[in-house]
C-alpha cells in the first residue's frame, strides 16, 4: 500500500497533477495524472492505494495522454484514421492505447474517414488542379478505403471535371504561344495525365482546342520558330536549306501545309 501525501499542479501544464506518496520511507514523487483521472478516481491527500489500483491509475492516465496527443494533432486539420495511427506510433505510444483512442475519437465524431474524404476532395478542388486519379492516389496513401474514395469521386459530375480542366487550359494557352499547336497540345495532355485526369476528361476538355484563334497563334508560332531555324541553317542554300528547315519545323509539330506556306513567305 502507498499513501498519497501531497498533490500539486504542475507548473508547465496546469491540467496535470504531480502525486507524492509514502511507501514507508518518507515522502517521494510517485506519479502524475491528468485532471480527468484525478477527478474520476477522487484522488486526495491521505488516500491509501494498493498496487492494483496504482497500475489502473497509471494506465488510465496513459490513455488520457494518448487521447490528448491525438486531439492536439487533429487541431491543425482533419485527419484520416491511418494518419492518427501513424502519428501515435511515431510518438512511440502503445498499440493498446492507440486502438482505444481511435475508437473514442470515432465515437465522438472527431475521426471519420468518409467526412475526411469529402472535405479533402473539396479542399483540393478549390485550391489545386488535381484530377480524380491523383486525388484517389493521395487518399489511398492516407489509408482511406478505396470504396469510400470512389463513392465520393462519383458524386462529382463529369462536366465539372471537364470545366475545371478547360479553365486550366485557358490559362496555360496564354503561355507557350511560340510552340506549335501539336506541341502545345501534347504538352498539355502530358501535364493533365500527371495531374490525375482521365483520358475521357482530357479528350472532352480538348475537343474545343482548335479554332480560328489557334490558327492565328499557330502562324505566329511558326514564324517565331521558323526564323530561328532559318538563322541556324543560313550557311546552307537551295534544296538542302529547304529540306533542313522543313524537317526541323515538322519535328516541332507544325503541319506540312503550314511549313510550305511559311517557306514561300521567305
């Protein structure tokens, strides 16, 4: 048996208490507990505790510490179950207390992978350009069940994904105007695949890519690229000069007809 001789509020954490005890050799520091544990077990000066009760107190306090650690981690943003578990493992917490904490957080609605998925997708759509495949990959890395992810992604209309991509294309088209239309299109497609958009979304978004404005831009682009190529091969003459220019411009994605037209403007 040990007797509680003194209870003090800790200076650095006002919600925790240091418990001093006497095991028969005078007063000494025994252990510390969370305020909730102090109240739950009605700890007070002069109280006698046996070893079994002491172990129960220490376990209850460890459970509270793991719970508060998880709550603090959640205070920055929503987390998935796996993120919480991985965080507590990194903090070297016992698996038993981790399981208890996760179960309690789910019961209190602090932890919900379905709600986390919904909020995650919504946030990324508002702040970043990411397609469904990229979002799915990121959520699966956070441990979210594939069925939950698919269910939320399917709620977003196909037209919404297409509209998102078209807005991005409009901004990108103002850049790289010195590239041929084919080169620009290939570059856009590559970037969109990397961002996680499906082939169907990309094809639909690019279906309006070619129009009169693009024709004017294509002529400006071949003029820019063509002048650079002419300078490069200015040491050549006649047929050889023509062939080298045609080959170089074709590799840059310009059509044969446009190349012929440009070279006639020489």
